[in-house]
């Protein structure tokens, strides 16, 4: 049995999370997520991500042996298919109006191959 | 006439059809209210005055010709998460500050088709990630009941706009409570439909297995009128469900007698503010007097819904927000050294602190070595919570309880500790995990701040949920209260 009092008690938990993430771990997560973080941001995320992981650690107490993972809120519905016909028109000029840099109908990025 | 803003959406639509007033007059009056309140509330990111007045003139011509749909000439606002063709769509983020959508979201197109006039785009937590509308790149939204307090979030701009009667209805989205929680904190009606009931096409994605579009209005009857136009199958959304849209308006007046109401035992715990609880208990007593039969039900796994959510939602967010790469649209950093630098700095500079926090949480729980322990585990517990709901709906028609643990809180009060902020959605997240329709309606006040009652139903029971909400609103007048200064 779980109760909200238990979950709410975490709100007042001022203790340090037991498994604090290191600076290196935060830097590695940020690199995976392609996010540039300033040196002052790293300790902020060290603290808050550690707290979040501690908080979601409450899931360990649930007994889930033999329980199937649920990825869709309406189980039993099958993925719809459509006929394989062209439905989209070429509207690249309209779409590229939002692009930061375009030339000759192509998206420009920094040189990838030297 | 100067009191249009105290009329309901239903009355405004009928008044327009009867040509008691014109859409141009109505739209101009509401635009003036928006302008007058913007400095105090910051409810809007964009106001589309010229387009709205042109659309209103066209609506008047249609009405004069005896044509028009259910909402012809009625002013509304869209949460700035819905793509609007030719109109800036920011999602509350610097990342999309310069993004002009090349197409309309299905919800936007459907409401346009029904004749509604868009007055503007409402402010919101950045990418809908927040429970207070404080994470917006465009500054915090303020609660019309007290400008020192938050309106809730993430649909705080839509909620503040409807509460202050700047528009008679506004669209919104709900991933963990983002329609119902601001509805409760602003004293209005907020409906989150069943997952798949309203198309997500053109609704900027946060967590795709949880996101659902809905509406904020003063009353349940107005929400029924809006949902009838917004709902329906859409081939452009692969999770849209092809099931007929009932006439939600016609179902409003069904008698309540015999309605089996389950009280969620887990919701009446020590986290619930005692005054909030009192208002909710009074509302439940009124339901009893209206003929409902109350029984207590227990959903033992429900208290784990917040931890489940803060694994599943960040995981889906980290995946969905991978599309913001500084290449095809959105913010790009200055002078990138190489492609990796372009990605990392565009995203690092374009996203705000809470969005980055969620992307990194999601990246971590999906990364090799942690996927089973966090993501799969959370999906399994989600299954248990869903099973709890299914079991409960075997014996009751709807579930009732509080929408939030407390009334509105001060701006800045919960920004330092993310967990404290996340716990605001403790009563609302369950319905998202199970894809259920739910509504929050005003049920009284605590120290001059509104309190919300939540009603949750089985899949596709919007008609029943709105019917129950409407019956309560026929017997009470909480939903007609307007904050001082906006009456």
C-alpha cells in the first residue's frame, strides 16, 4: 500500500539525495541531449536531477512482476494504416520561410566534411 | 451594450444568430478588454486584432445571409501551443519566438470552420512544462483573483483570460493537469477529453502518450458547445480515435438521479489543504442531494502517479524536442563552430531552465543501463494505475475529488524546488496516465480564492462528465463569479 502522505513527505525532505549525480554525469547527459550548459548551470541540474531521481525511486516499491509495460493509454487499439498514395504537396518554399539559413532550396549548416 | 462579457458562450452565439448585436461589436469589445488587462495579467503572447476584426466582418456577412456554423462570430483565444497559419506560434519559448506556422492545427481549423473568431494566442509555460505559467519566455501570467498569485499552468494564459472574461472560451492542453489545475486556481471550468478524442495534429508535442487538447470556459454548458466542434476523427493524428461525436449539448440536461459517484479515498489525505477539503466535501454533499449515490473507492497505486509521470513525460519530451535542432526552423545560435556546436548552443540558448531539466531527465531515464530500471518500470506501474481505474469504473459511473491540494500560490513560491512544483498535479496526473476524460469545476472559495472539484469518467464519457458538471452548476453559482476589477 502507498499513500499520498508518503509522497508528500518528500516535499519536506531536506536531506541530500542518497545518490547525487556527479558533474561528469550531468555533462554526459547534456552531451547526449545536445544541450550546451554553462558552468553555473551544471550544479543546479546536479541538485535537481538528483532530487527527481530520488523522488521517482518510489517506483521501486511497486510490485510489477509479470505486469506488461503500458505505452498507449487506450490499449487494444491497433495502429491505423492508410493507402500508399501521395497526399502531400510540395510546399518547401513555405516551410523554408521559417528556416534560419537557406540557399537554393537547401538548408544550410556549418561544414561537416573538411 | 457593455455587459457582453458576463454572457455565456451559448448566449453570445444565440445573440449573434438573432442579430441582436454584431460580431464586429463583440470582437472589438473583447479586444479592448484584452488590451486593458495585458499589463496586469500578461495572459496573451500575441493579439491578432486586424485579422479578428476582418474575420468578424466576414462573420457578420455570413450571419446576414442566414449562413454560419454553431460558433459563427464568437470570439475565442488559442493557447500558443496550437499552430495557427500565418500567425506566430511560440509555445512560450525563445526557441519558437520567430516561428510563423505554415498550417493550422486541426483544432484551430475545426473551430474556424464552425465560425469562431480567434482574438489571439495565450501565454503558457514553455512547451507546456510547468504548473504555474512562470516558465514562459514571455514572463509569468498573473491570477486575476490576486495578481501576486499564479494562475496555475501550463494553460495559465487561457485560464486567466477566461476567468477575467477577456474571451468567453479558450483552447488549452493537458498532459498532467494543465487544463484542470489552472481551471481550479482561476475559478472556471476546464475539460480534458479522452486521449484520442480531440486531434493532436498541429498541437506542439510535449509527451505524446499523455497530451490531449481541450477547453477552458466559464461553464460546463459552454465546454460542451466547444467540444462538439473540436472533437472528432482526424486522419492526420495516428492516435485519433474514429468513434462518433455525440451531441454533448443535448446530453447536458439528463437527470442525475442514481448517478454512482466514487470518492477517491487516496485524494482525501494529509496533503490536501483542510479548507480545500471542506469545499469539496460540501460539493459532494450537494451531489447527494441532487440524487447521486456516493461510495468510497480506493485506487491503491494512484499515489505513484507523480513518480510515473516524471519518468514517462520527460522521456517522451526528450524524444519530441529532439526536432529543435537550429536547422529547419526555430532559434539558431550565432556563429556555430561546427554542426555539434550548432545543435548544442541553439538548444542550450533556445530552451529555458525547466525544459532543459526535463529533456535531461528524459535522456537519463532512456539511456543505456537505466531504461529498464526507470522507463520500463514506470510503464509497468502505469499499467497498474490504469487497472485501478478500470476496476473502479466497474462499480461507479464517475470518480470525484479535489483538483488541486491547495488554492493558488504566490508567484515565485515553488520555483526553487521542482518536486514541490510537480506535486501540484498530484490529483490530476492519474487521468492522463489512463487517458480518461476529466473536468474541473469551481466549487467554492477559500480566503477569496477559488477551489476546484474534479470529475473523472471512463473513456469517451465526456457527455456524462459534462452532464454531472452542468447539474452542479444549475444548483450553484460559483462558476458565474468574476474576479474584482473584471466584472
